[in-house]
């Protein structure tokens, strides 16, 4: 199972923004491989959450650990069957450990997003 | 002549100026482009109102024809499309109805559906034709409704068309003034009023529109506003002193120029100064 986590510039701690985080960590729990990839949505003019969600879906993640997540992105992730967990603490590794130990809660609150751009 | 009335700051008196200008001219088209909170109709109380829906295009996908190439998803600069579980998915409130996804689809799998985003109300008060754009609550973009309201009003080619613009100086305002011959700015003699007036004035100049100012609710000349007008060469066409009676008429939903012949004469003079003829 692949777990995706939005990362900050330091590539080790969680970025509070899901859509515009600079990097995503894709961690494969089966074989322990980790890939840190640039988020193609980081600089998007609009719809960053949607584009980032697409990236996570394409990365074949089955779980996402995030500080927060917008409604639109959540819709995409859920359509793809990805479980969204709320992070506990700042580090990616501690969150992966917490997930392994069943200490992370499934996210239930999704903010309305920041889509407000006009044509 | 098409006159756009705008102010930057909300509550400066755009609708007051627009409604009374149209009323003073006697025969006019009044278009309310403040589609998030249209209130000109409260004063005009137009009769014989016809309502029509305003719709925008939204892609509709034919799953049979879709090959999953994602050309549409990659093309959409607004990221309104995603591809999940072997099917494209559209987010209506993010879609700008540009039609690009249908153009780039090599399989002809993208059709069009219509989505209602608001409505137009058209009616009359005497010889004033009143067009009101109403944005559906919760919609993100006002522009489609503004565009439809302008089209309906401007197609009548009346001698005077007054466009009551939304507040601010963003895209809805740009759309509202795009076809105007003249921008009538309504300034409130306060620091906030002047700040937002300067923003919208800059926008109108960038768009190459001639501008003039109505100073509303003036108790005494506000020096920073006077300095601004002198420095930026913005002519003051009308000064409306603060009068509790005007506020009372406003609260009643009355058209002040119909109650006060002197005020009506002032608006007629304003119309003449902009180049119109009553």
C-alpha cells in the first residue's frame, strides 16, 4: 500500500497546504521504498487542490496523511478510493509510524477550498 | 451613449447615481450588473417583468468514446477536470466554460451541457427599460450573468444606457465597463472611499475610458479627494451634498430625482456634461 504525504521544502515535515505543497512523499509500505516528487500543482493558477489530488491518484496512493484538505480534492481522492488521514505532529516519519500503529484518525472535516478566482 | 457607474468602494452611491441619471434622462436603459446584490430594481420597481435563465457551458463526457488519453485534463488551465477510475470528472464551479476540452479531445468524447448560473429580469418603469442580472447564490463567477445582462440591455441601442457596476475593481467590474463610452465614478469623501476610487479610476484609464466624478454625501470638500482630482485630472461633474432627506427617500425605495426637481435638474446637467442630450 502506498501512502502519500504533502511535504514542506525540507522534504521531511508535513506541509500544511495539500494543494500547493512543494513535494509529495510516496511511501510504499510493502517494500519500504520512498519517493519524494515535486508537486506539479504547487504553482497552479487555480484548482491546485484538484491537480494535486490527481497527482496523488496517479501515484497509486491508497492513503493520504495531511494537515488539511479542501472539499474538491477530497471528492477526487474519495472517488479514487483513497483514505484521508489527519496528521498528528509535524514529521512525515512519525506520522507513518502513527498510521502503522493505528493512531491516526480518518479526516472528517474538509474546508471549502480557496477556489475563488474569476476568469 | 453607454455610461458605466462605478466607485470601487461599496455603498458610495453607485446605484443612487445610476438610477437618478436614468430617471433624469426620462428615456433610458438601466442595466444592473451588480449581480451579487442587484438593488436598482428596488427603486425602479419595474412592471411586466420577464425572467430568463442565464446558463454556461459545461463539458459532458461520453464514456464509450473516451479513450482515457487525458488531453482534456492536461489542457484545462483551471484544473477543472480530473481523471479517476478510468473516467473524466468535471468540477462545475471551477470550469470557466472555455470549451477547450472539447476542442482538444481526439475522440470526440466531449459534448456540452448547460448549467444555470443565474437569471435576467427585464421590465419597464415608464420609458426606462430595466435589466437586472441576478447571480445564483453560491456561484463563484459573476461574469456570465454580467455578460448576459449587458447583451440584453445594449441590444436595445437606446440613446442612454446606464450600467450600474459591481463594487471593487476586479473581473466583474472590468466586464461591466468593457463596452462603456464613459465611466462615471462615484466618490465618497472618506479615506476608504478615495483609496478604492483611485483603484477603479486607474482601471478605467488603463481601459482607455474617459472618466468624470460625482462626489456623493459631501458635507465639506475633502482635501485629499480634491487634491487627487486636481493631480489626476479627474473632472468633478456633480457634487451631491449630504441630506437626510435623500437617505429617507432611499429607505422608502423612492427615486429621488422624481421627488426633487432641483436634483433632477442636476442629473440632467450631468448627462449634458457627459455629452448627452435630453
